C-alpha cells in the first residue's frame, strides 16, 4: 500500500465525514478500490486452497461498522415493474444468445448480489434480481403481520407466473433467512415445514430453469460483535480475532440446504460459503480486513464481492459435477464418512488437484476412505443379501470409494 493509499484509508475509516460533504463518494470509491484490489483482502484470506495472509490487514476494517449501515447492496438497474415485482438488472450485457440468471428471495438474497454479479459477468449471463424484504420465495406461509402476509403471498404467485413467462431464465440463485417462522401444523416442526415448502416450490418451477443454485444462509452477527469491532479498531487491536463469535451461536441449520439434499435433483446445487465466514470453532466479523456484516444478519457488499470468485468456482464445478452417489441409504456414521470423502474430493477437484491444497485434506480423505473400506468389508462378510439394507448400503459405499480419493 502506498503512503497516499494508507492516508486515504485512515481518513475514511477513522473519521466520520458528514453526509453530503464534497467528494465523499469519490473518496470512498478510491479507498475501496485501493483496499479491495489487494490479493488477500476479504474472502481470499480464508481460501482453502491457498495461504493468503497480509499482516497489514489484520488491524484494518473496511468499511467501518457505522459506514456499512448506510451502504446499499450491489448496484442493480430497475426495469419493467409489474404489479408487486420490482425487477432490476445486473451481470453481463444481454445478447440474443445469452442465458439469463435470476437472483430471487428476501433481503438475504439481495445481499448476495455482489457475489452473484461476479458469477454472472464471468459466465456471460445477464442477471435479474427480484427480491422482497421479509418475504421468502417458498410454498409455505411465513409468519409476518397480516397486511404484509397478504402482499407476500401475492408476490410469490406473481413471481412464479413471471418465471413461466420468461423462459430465457435458465438458472436461478435462491436464498432466504434460515430462521424465518412459518405457519405449521402441530405434527410438523417449523424446520420441517420450511424444508417441505422449499421442495414443493422447486418442483413447481418451470422446466426452462435448468439449474437451481441454493445459497446457504450466512452466519449471524451480534450487536456486541459490532461494538467490539469499533472498540478494538479504535485501540489498534485485531478485531477479527478478539471479536469472533462461537460458530454454534452464529451458524444455524438452513432448511433450504436440507431440502436440496433431500430432493436429490440433478438441477439443484448447494452453494455453501460458510468456510469463508467461519472455521470449525468461530465465525469472524472481519475477514482479511473486510467487515463481514453490515448489521446482525446482512453481509456487506464489499465482502460479498470478494466471495464472488469462489462462488464462481462452485458454479463452474456444478456444471461438470458427476451425479452424487445415493448416500441416503447409508447409516448415519456411514453418511458422515461418505460426506467426508466426497467433500474433500470436491475441494481437490475445485483446486486443480490434491497437490494444490493443504496436505491435511488428503490425510482426512484417506482416513475416511479407509474407514469406509472397512465398513464395506464388514457388510460383505455379513452377507450383502441380508437385512439392514446391506445391498443398497454396500452399493452406495462402493460408488463413493470408486471415485479413488
């Protein structure tokens, strides 16, 4: 970082400049460009395939928590309003041959737009964003005030009709607040109601949509974490480490992800970016100098943008990914081992080979594989044609192992 860039960064972060002061937007844009272009800024600092560390970013926070509250999501150009739908465009420029993608959901979809924009630009897709705050795109009735409930249900119907009228939309990116409450019968839990609501909606999507990308909901921040970031930054300390939140408190189950795994459809893909927010124990409010959250449950546009190239790798991989073995037939401990092998193998493929990632990934894959080999031998010795679904379990395990991790 040059001296001039360092001064700009310090001014922008350490001072509160009154709104409307001349040159404020230009100054912020210049600082954002100078910081965001650094190789280890943001999500790159937690890349599983490279060791990217910039010591000068350990005490950097951009934007500041106060500035982040005022910043909008990634740009989107409004067009073609239709009743309750307010579509806007992003991504690549439209041509007569381009596929179109759509980003759909509540506010937990719109905060992903900066990341999806990177994907759309790279793949040459025109993008359309259709979102409504507090209103998930789902075949279940969300618990919200009565006046909003009527509007939300109409929005869902109009959106489904819109998709049927626009066959040029060949892929959709979906995300919603994972903790939403739904009207559910006594015999079904809120979580199970949400799972079924997602599955029912995806089945109803027009066949012109070839790929459904389900973006796992983000970890939650806390007001205490935001205050901690402000305090530690003022003291020139390391907010990423000192203000981390336990993963068990920050990250909750996402019914959409469960629905995607349960549906076992070739056109449904899960994009799980959790590794860029959290490790096995903690989730971080600052990653690679980038502020992660703008409030307790929405991420900043600049951090979302740094996630874009990693999301692109996942999307690219989804287009060439082989059919996943039917591991639901396995016992719980067998599924854990199978997921371990498949997950580590996918990471290696994404990186370009086992030699491109940290050695512990291969060690873990080999250990899980060895345990699966032992289980397969045990099943075979007991008699494949016996009880406990041995034939299907043995076949599923062999499919996992035949990938040669």
